[in-house]
C-alpha cells in the first residue's frame, strides 16, 4: 500500500509538472475561465454544495444506462457476487468508477454525456469477468448460454448499428444527439460551405467572418484553410444589432462573407443573421432541429 501511495505521488508530480508548462503562455488564465463554465470553482460550490447534486446525478445515471445498457451494468455489479475471488481488485475498479462519478455530480456545472466515458473503462474488466464466469457455468446448457450472450450484447449491438446507419434515431442521449447532428453545435453544413469557399478563393482573396470565436467556428474553417493564402478567417462575438465595422471595411476590398450557425440576442433564429445587417444570403443549410440553420451571407459593400 505504501509503495502504491508513493507511486501515485510520483504520477501526480509528473502530471502537475507537465501541466505547469502551460503557465508559460500569456493566455494561461483562460484555462481557469473555461473550466468555470463546466465545473463550479470551490469558492462557488461551497455556497451551494448539494443544490445541483441530485439533478446532476440523475442525468449521469440516465446517460450511463443509455450508453452501456442495463444488462452490462448488472453484469458489472454482479461480478462482486458471482464468485468470491479477487474482491479487493473488484472493489478497486468500482471505486475508480464511483469516485469521479460522484465528484462530477457534486461539482458539475455544464454536463455532457461524454464526460463519463473514461469512468466506464474501469467497469469493462468487471463485465468481462461476469461474462466469463456465467459462460463457464452454462457449459452444459448451450441454448441458455447462447441466450445469455445475445442478451448481454444485444443492446450495444443495436445501438452501434443505428449510430452507423441511422444516427438520428439511435438510442443515445438527446444532449449528445444535439451536439453531433441535430442542434446548432453539430457540423451539418460545414462540408458544403467549405466547398463553396474553396471555389471562391480560386478567383482571389476572400474574408470569412464567423458567428462565435470558439468551438465549431471559426476552428473548422481554420483547420481546412490554414494553408490557403487566399482565405482569411476571423470569429466575431458577441453579435449585436449593428455589423462590425471591420466587416464593412473588408467588403470594400475583397468578397467578404459572414457565417451564422448559433443563437444570439438580435437573431431571429439559430443561424439567422440580424435583419439590420447589410447582408445578402448566399446559401442556407437546415439542421434537424427546428429553426436551426447554417447560413452563409455576403457582406454588401457600404
């Protein structure tokens, strides 16, 4: 045990030392600001330690069941009772899951299902152990063994097929479905607009403004156009009722476009520009969610 604690200390020192390299950046303070969006800082959490615990815990449990399926969860728990061996190892694996799971419920501010992925990895050995024990015990009952195997993998198998073939109807949490496909954070429409801008850039320099300075845009365009010298990309936020003067200035010297894809106070819908901006709609791609679009506008020279 002492050796284990010492090794944990070495790992902690190494990880903190690597993390400290980030302090060399003048933008290190942004990390803390961004963390505060998703996790309550201790100074805020202490004022309401259990105010959001139960609703966070319910959401995390729902997401766990949605992704793993009840049969696999029961197999993980059942590993403690199927055979009274390796008890310490089993408890350690469960602790590795439970501690971060409860901590996230306590401190979580803005949660998404993907946050629980790393926690579930410690449950996989327990699930595999239960399957192995039950498979051996049913050696003399081949039909029951087959039924058990189908029951264990059926939910995961169907979910995987639907994710590949019909993602819209896949049995995954709505929070993830919105992020990946239906809602404004999804990348629906990005390939079409990339092709459009690539064609325009063949004729000369263009300027692309994006709604937002973080996330899908402008980063998606920056990744695709980083080597294209004819394309300049810049994000703008917040979006107000008046167009940014820089966009107007750019429109006088080169084709200037503005891409809207999320919600803002003066916008009529997600992905729709304020009506007060001097813009011409070029293309609009609807997303699955109602009144949600990715829209490309051209800034009209003033």
